């Protein structure tokens, strides 16, 4: 029984895919020379005024619809006051009391259960969202390769880039759940086209609010926020370390202090950054330079009509159209690319359930092992359809099909038929040939025959193995089973 319970909430910062910034016309393109994409508004020069980017609002509406949140018809931008070198105005324009999206939820698959449940068994979890609000990004401090020792530089290209900050309720209970949530959120914003999801460029970043409490305790523990985790691996490792640190601290008689921490990947540890501010410390107040944001119902409906099929709707359709169980439909709609791959495959084979098993089995395993996305998979849906068709028509067995899939993965552009032919992998389905093999096996394994007739079912499996060995793995296993059982029962 668990002595401690972990409580995690995730704040996600998704950079929106607009061509210009949220309050200026400066470009959001990544990788430009420092400060070459910083306008007068971004530099906060006196007399400049912000103008809201309509495209950023539409992307926020799109997200709100997708998660089932309430789109606020009236929301307000506020000034979040703090002083940092890369924040030119001395405040960040954000939303506080009235965000553009309230509520909503995200459903996802957690690949393995926490330690207090059945290890290794996937399960479906739904986490409620608190809010999603629009805000501008800050600039970037640069501390290396800029000249004299001890001097830092400021790059304001990122200042004013539109962000959608998505805040979850503290309903995650392990690092594994947090990573599964973050991956599902990443897939959703990319699916919707509101964020490109490039974590290396900082387009998708997560902050994890982590606390622990004794099992059964209703009150939440003191939380620490781990900032700017830009990889799923770092997110998991940072949370695992922080949970251990807090438990050990409490058990040694100490007290967890509310603070912001950074994850050091080289040392695999979190370390203090600053004391954690509360909302009152930021002195939020409505921004006098921006009118309230008004979103009419017809605007919401226009956005809704232009949206792609949502993952939730596609899951329901997969269950209905292809007869898939809920967990398989959820797995196959984890990303838009994966769903498109499966749909192409299902349309090309006679059994969509078998297609689903191949996508979630061999294809997923090879993608994970090689670290490539489904869009870059060496085996196309058409190639895999050709392979599955040969399994379904009895040309090759399932075990042989895995060998062919490995060959397809290594030989881009090859066909299953070509590999089967060149390697002589066609299955023996001729009943006369199989009966001849079975007769030889029965004659050579009299002891196993006697054991089977004495009621030992394992002896039958041994005889099947001998028959498959005699055929060098080419005999149709189903035919071997049928012929062998008939001969044993009639002899």
C-alpha cells in the first residue's frame, strides 16, 4: 500500500502558428539574427500601442472547441508585472481573471499504471482543464558566446510571440501520467494546426507543478513548479526526482518550500530558481491599452465549421465504422498522421481490425525503436496493406509476416510480394503435402502420440512444433493443427 501520493498539474505553453506576433506585425519566424524581428512595440518604446492579432484569437477558439471548453464571449487582457532583463515593458500582457477559454478536458492513454496498480497495463484517463489563456512570450537572455566574461545579451525576437497557456487541474498522479498527458496535448495542438509542436525550438514547453501528500490525506501538499521542460524525457525525469526530493525532505523532518525550480539534465536533478510568486505578487490589473476581447457566437461557429475532424469524433467513428474497441480507437487517433495512416491501411485490406493490430503492434514498435514519426515511416500504408493481404489470404503466416515487415523496414520501396518470392517464404497450404508431413511426424514421435492419447494436451503442441520444423516453418499452422488433430482422433 502506498505511503505517499503524488499530485501533479501541468501548465503548457503552446506557441501559436501565426505569421506575426500577438500585438505587433513583427515576424514570428524562428532562427533569425538576434533582435532582427523586434518591432517598436516589442521594444516597448514610448508611445507605441499593442494591436491584437485576430489569428491568435481564432487559434484559441479552435483549441477551446476541441477540448469542450467554454469560449468566453467577453475576456480581458491584463498586465502581469515582474522585472526581468528579457521583458522590455516590465510587464507581460496576459489574461488572468477572464481567460478566453474556461474548462474542458483531455482524454488519453497512460501506457503503464502507477506502482499501486497493475504494472504494465495501459489505461484511459481524463484530466480536466482549468483554463487556456492568451499571452505574449518574453525575450531570451543569452549568456554565452557574446563577448567579454560576465556579459549577457538579450534577444527580443521571441518577445511578443503569441502563446496559449493551457492549465490542467492537479489530477495527475505519476510522472508516467504527466508524460502521457503532455504527449496527448502536444498531439492535439499539432492536430488542430494551432502550434507546430517543435519542442527543440521552444514552440511547446511544459511547467510541472509537483507536490506530495500522505496517502488518504485530503489537503494538497506544498507545490514546487519546475519550469520550461522542453522534452518528454526531461519532464518524466524532473518529476521523478522532485517527488523523491520532497518525500525525503518531509521524512527527514523538513518542510517543502513553495518555489520555482529548474531541471539540470546533466546532474538529473532539480534546483531552486526563485521563490514561487502568488498572483498578488504580480499585481495584475486590466491593460488600459487594450479593449476587452469580444467573441460573438457567429465567429465561434465559423471557426468550428473550418476545423478538421476532431480526435474525439474520429474515435467514435473508428469504433462505429471499423468495429474497434475504445482503447484501440483512442490509440489510433493519438495523432493526425497516425489516424491518416490507419485509415489508408483499413481502406486497402479486408479486415480493419487486423490492420489496427499491425499499426499498434509492429509499426508502433519499429517507430519507437527507430525514433521516427509515422509520417517518415519507411513502410507506407500501401506496403503494409500488401503484407497484411498475404497473411489474410494464407500466403504467409503471422510469424513470417513479421520477418517480411523487418525486411520492408530496411528496404524502402520494396513490396511484400517481392520479398516473399525472393526469400521463398510462401506458406505450404496444400493439404496433401501437409498430410504427408504430419504422417512422417506421427511415425517418428510415437511417444508423443501415446502421451496425447493419454490426455496430455502438451504433447499435441510438441507434435505441431515438429511438423512446423519438418516444413521449415512454411506449413500453414492452422492446416497443420486441423490435419494433426484429425489423424490423432481417427487413427
